């Protein structure tokens, strides 16, 4: 197979070295547990450092076994740091992007990296995205919000215009190191909160007019689109009944879903099959969340189990990602 994995993560060694020196400014430190090293973020969330999460070469044999020819690697989501000061966000984004570009230069056959940018400063984010494009990065991973600021707010227009102009796929990935309330229990910040945050961000991109104003913008919603599919009917209901909604955009929200792509990480094959049938195979890309435990161990098999025809299967496994990444 020549599949392309659009959702997986890597911590570049240069980023590890940077956080070992400067992690106190990011509420992040490196700890050792049972002979392994981890990042500890905000004294709450732990993420591994050793193994394929930080060793690109260690991935290749497993990629070949799984039928994955190329990974669109992105940083581990906490490294986007949307809550820190803008200068700190820019500093780590530049280190990450330089490291990702170097990796792609060493092994362009297997890796097509995505950038990170400081979304807490939309103007700086747009400029760093432009720089990342000159380095050869193929898209960008962003959080679903920057602190308490949402992605439909006017100050983000410069970023969206840059992403559209540069044809850089924008991949939305949530992360909350220290969720509060009920989401702090049972790992629900990840299991539930991530899906909610993605669905809310997508709803705001629709009703906020971002997709209307940028029809060539390419947005990928990880985790099978989060809660968006469950929300679309109610978003359309609001468009029919609520004046504020009717005034916001010129057509029903469901008509904008065709401007999104989704990965296949639903953890429910029946649901995934329903989503593919509902939105079309041309909207889906392979994703694994590799090498994190919450991902899919055999993503190619997950697609093959859907029983699609050869053309639709090829779209999800490879063709859609090729278009998004301009390969």
C-alpha cells in the first residue's frame, strides 16, 4: 500500500533540548518514571519522550508493516502552547518548524511535516506560516482556540488569509493539560472534551463566516471531526429559526461541511462507515495518532474493513491526503 497518514505526532529532538533548558517558561518539565522519560505539563498531563515519538527513523519499519508510505507528522499537541505569551509561542514554533524541515530534507520519501504557529498572536502566526511554507512544510496544526479567544474572531483573519493563499492545510487538534469540572474525571478531557472543542471550533468557522470568506481554505478536523456531525442538524435548525444565525451566513451550515476533511479516528467502525456514507469518501483521510496509545494501531485495516469500492478506498488511504499536502 502507499497510504498517507495525516494524523500522527513527533517531538523533534531540538524541541526536547529547548524544553530541557526553557521548560519553566512553558510550565513543562522532563521527569523520569520507571526508566522512561516524560514531559510533565502544568504538573498534570504526562506525555512520553522516548521511542518513536521522538525518533523518526524508528518509525519507518512499522510504517512499512502497516502499509503507510508517508506520514504528515505534526508536533505533539501540547507543544502548540496557545496559553503562553506570544513571544514564547513563536520561539518554540520556530524551533519546531526548523526541526521538522530538517527531518523532511533528510527523508522526504517518508515524511511531509506540518508546522506549528503562535495562534495567540495571529499576525505572528501568519508570518511564521509563510516562513514554514518556504521551508517546505506542507500544512499546519493549530488548536481549536487560543486561550479564551475563538477562531472566528476578526483578529484571526490575517492567519486564515495566509493559510488560504499558501494552500497550507490547517489541521485542528485540541489539547487541555488540566481540564476542570467533570472533564477532569475519568480522562474525559480527552475522551469527551477534545470532541466538543473540535465541534465548537468547526461551528464557529461556519457561523463566523471564515469558510464563506475563504472558500479555498483546507481544514482538517482530527478525531473524525469531533462532535461536528452530531451538531450539523441543530446548526441548520438554528439557521432556519434564529435571526442572528440567518444573518451570519448566506446559506445553511450543512452546506459548508464539504469544506472540511476528517480523519478516520472514530474508534467505532459502524460510526465511521456512517460518516463516510454521509459526507462522502472524498472528505476523509487516513489518521492513526501514532505512536500514542489513544490512536489506531492498524489504520489501513480500519479503512479496508469498511468494504468500500476501490476508488473510494484509495481516496481515503492516499488520494485525498495527496491533494491536501500538494504532493
